[in-house]
C-alpha cells in the first residue's frame, strides 16, 4: 500500500470511498443473485500478481496485479461471478480497476467486464478503465449478440503485441494467432515473471480448439512454444516463471513442456493416419490419444474423441 499522511480530509475521503464501494457491491449482488458475495479464493503467484480462482473447479481463472497505480485484471470470469471477483480484489486493494485484458472472446473469460468496471471505479475514474484485447476478439463479439456491448474491449490492438507500464513493471500482451481461437492473447508480467495464458494452456484437460473461431492445432502448438520461449525455469526445471492457465492450477515451464508434447504427439499420430488415407472414423477407432486420456479427460474440456476429431479436421481443412 502507498504511504499516506493521515489527516481529517483523508479519513473522510476514505470513508466516502468505502461507502461507494459497499453500495456498488450491494447493487451487484442484488442484480446477480446466483453469485456468492464472499471473497473468492485469492493466491499470490509471485511479485505483484495473484490468481483469483473460480468457485466452480471447472471454471476460469482471473489474474490480478495490484499496486499504487491501481488494479489490473486479466480475464474477469463469467458475468455472474463479478461480485465474488470484486470481493477478492478488495481484499488486496481499494484502488480503482484501471486495466482489464481479455485473453479471448469467450464469455467465461470476459463476461464480467462491465460489472467489474462499474464496481471497481469511483465517480472520478468512471470511463477510464481500459479494456484490452486483440481486434479479432471484437470481430467475434460483433457476431455474438448474447454479450452486452458494455462488456466489449475499448482498446483493441492489431499488431503482434501491445505493451504498457503499470504498477512498476512492463506488461506485454501478445497475440496468439489461430491457437484455441484467432483472438487469443497471453499476458506477461515481466518483473513479477508471471504469464497469464488464457485458454492457450489448460493443464489437465485437452485444449478447447474452436475451428469455427479460427483456431487450429498447429497454431495451438505454436502458442505453447511461444510461452516456452518466454518462460525461464529455476533449479531442476521447477519454479522460475509461473504460468496461470485459463483453467486449472498454477504451473511452471515443465508443465507447459509436458502439455506441448502431448498436443504434438497426438497431432503427429493423427497426421500419420491421414497420410495412410484413414477416414475420420478409422482415426477415432485407432485412439491416437489413448495413453494421454487418463490425465486429460476432465469435465469442462473436450472428450478424447472430440479432441481427436478437432485435430483431424484441423489438419484436413485448408
């Protein structure tokens, strides 16, 4: 927390800010009765970066960076989780939410944008929250009328990456073309040495590659290789750079290596069957993911058959 000289004006201002926050949170809880108002599970990753775990074990993670400049969120979980995520934010900081980065257009990752902006800003900072995403996220949202316009990014970029300085460290948002979708981004907190990977990396489940939204298995492998290029392990290949996945536990480089190898091996096996002119049904019957199924078959992710079909269609669609 930033040091402040305590005087009467500061005390009065603090009381007013808390009152505004409490009123906003009460209103949000009334509008979203399905959400739990208590603080979410918050865990320090390292440096200034925390992870806000979902109430549902299969739900999405939100990354949180706090400091004197304010609050930055990477992904906001679904809209109904906003009061819970906001309560988690307030356990760490009373500063306004200044930045939100959306790693994709998926509602379970960016659905809480609008509610959290309303909850996390003071009257003086309303309209100043910058919501960053690749322009392909906006293109997908234009085609999806179910997501409120108020939740859309207001600071989209079309270059390979976007960077800015916040809370004493460089924040680098890098576009991962044609990975899980065509709008995925990862976020690297350089001083804290933490990567928020979104759905590009989901340990314990097969990747949810959406071919209709521009995703591909080769793009997924390329994105995982980009994470590995950035991440630096510590002793015995453990710790060092930490990775916050879109779903699941906090990981390090070794976990991403294992995941990349799984996707690559299944891709190569399916590719070999395609070269032998196997049909989709024959490829499924060969079970090219069989030795990985016990580890990666999880609720919330594709089934082995669905993942194999995704790989097959990605490799045969030109």
